[in-house]
C-alpha cells in the first residue's frame, strides 16, 4: 500500500461517503482554517489502484519553527482493519516528517462506549479499549479518556439526536416537560426565530460579544463570522430569536379579550362562590396582562418592534446538522428563546433530510455538581443520546521537538488565560 498526496476533487469524492465523515473533513473547512493561518493538503492510501483511506491534513508553523499537523476528526479509514491502520500510520508518519512536522494530531469520531440519553453505558462489554491499545502500540500518544471538555481541540463528549425517519411530531413528543414549556412560552410571548442574512451579521456578533463577557471566553472578530458565511456558504446557518413587540402586544390583548369573555360567562351564571372566585381571578389576570402590555410598550419605544434576544450558529453537511455555538442577552433571560431556536433548527433539519442533529459538546461529568451540567441538561431536554469518543492522539515524528513544543504550548495557554482575566476586569 502507498500513501501519497491527492487532489481536492479525489479527496472530496471519497470523503463524502465515508462512515466517519464530518464537516471537519471538507474542502470548505480547510479553506476556512486557512483564514486563521492553517495550510492544508490531502493524502490518500492506495491498495494497488484503489483508494482505501484518506484525510485532510491541516498544518501550521509553531514558535520553534517546526510544523504541527492535524487531521480534524480524521483519518477516514477503517480503524477495525489493522493492516490499513498500520499502513496509513507508516505512510502518514513519513509524509509529516518530510514536511518538517514534529507530530500529527487525530481525534476520530469513533464512539468509545454506547450510552443513552442519561449518559448511562448501554452495554458494559462493548468498548474500544483494544483499538486504543493498538494505536498506542503503533506509536500514538493517547490523551486519555478525559471528561473535561476544555482539554481537547474537539469535544470528546457530544450529545446527538437521531432524526432519521422521524416526523417533527414524533420528535417533539419526546421532549421533556421543561423543554416543551419553554418553547410554548416563547411562542405565546411573541418570540420569533429567523435565519440571519449576512448583511445583518452584526446582530449575531453583538450577541456573542455580550455572551463572551458574561461567560468569560474570547469572542471572535466579526471577520471570522463573515468568513464562515462566505466560505461555508449554505452549509453555515445562523438563527436569531427576536421579541416581536407588536405580536407580543397582540397576544396579550387577545388574552385580555378571552378573560373578559370569561367574566361575562361567570356573570350570566347564578351567583356562587365558584363564579365569584372566577371573576376575581380573571380581573387580577387582566390587570397583570395590562401591566405586561405597558412593559412591552416601553421596550418598543426604547428598542423598536424587533428586539434581538439570542442567536445560534449551525453547520450542515451531508446528512448531519451540528450546533456549533450560540449566546443570549442576560436582560432577556425571561424569554427562554434558545429552546425555540433549537426547535426551529431541528424542524429545518428534518425538512432538509438530515439523519443526525448534533448538539455537539458536553462535559463528561454528567453529575449535577458538574461544571457544565446546565449545558447537558439543556441538550438532554430535547431527547437523544450521549456519545463518548475514543479521544485525542498524537503521532510523534520528533521526540525532542515535540517536548519543546509542549512547553511552548503551555506558555501560550497560560497567556491566553491571563488575557481572558484582564478582559473580565
């Protein structure tokens, strides 16, 4: 078997039908990463004239003047065929070394164990320990079965909702009561969700900037979001939730009319404790509804007819739609609009013929005291399953330069944390 560089078209034709394919192994993703200083190439493993494995390789120069390589969510090979794994490993190691690379990182989308919606292992006798052992025996350095989502480039733990062959009614029926309640609250409060046009990108940028300050992470410049839309094109979808103040006032007015009709019905019946109590409750509710109309009216005068509440960015490629990130304004948290955004996106994914709706990263610590338990709880409310992947590996081509690089990388991470800390101050 021979590993060699291949062209973009040959790679794309092979990749799109591979079982381990994700949007990370596409020409669009390579071009997007190119905007952030990454070079790229494609390699393929041939058995005689047949292409039996391939990968997108990203590479970047390090502070020590050597290159690091990364096969995002790769390689696209049959990891159960050890002959192919060995030949691909041998070929890629030689290729990276010739290109002045000191290591190549991989993080394949291979589940380590089967888990259910609550994260419980479905079958304890099924895991990928043998594959991990085999990779380590070939020289791969395993980062371990981490549960902390911040320790790896791509999340080792994700939450997915299989939607193949399901109707939107079937999917909605499996949501938990809090999720349904939150969706209905938004719908009954005048919240709408629209897909963003690039000319309005600053709306999303402002949401993410606010969220980054509130939650303590570094936001990206607006050019990053423009690049995503320009390069990923229709594969990139951004949804924004708005409070439609006119619709909100209309819904509140309709509720007042309904309560006034209810009072008339009570008054037509014979006087009783039940009718008296009903009139009192309806009048109290009408007062509250008028107060809400007044509040919405003030908001409308201050901020207009459509007030942004939150937003989320998705990537759809092949039969999978993936939620990448999102944010919300703290002052409008009484409108749980992220629930409505996700539900709108799920319905669109079903209409687009997707098989998987990927909520993406969660922490492996699913306990209530876990640092990111709230993120997991939010995603679990839509039903689905926890997926735990085998993790991250480095295939080292130079032990000396690899050790130097690891020290330099630790310094970079430290400076990044200091920068975040300074921003929070």
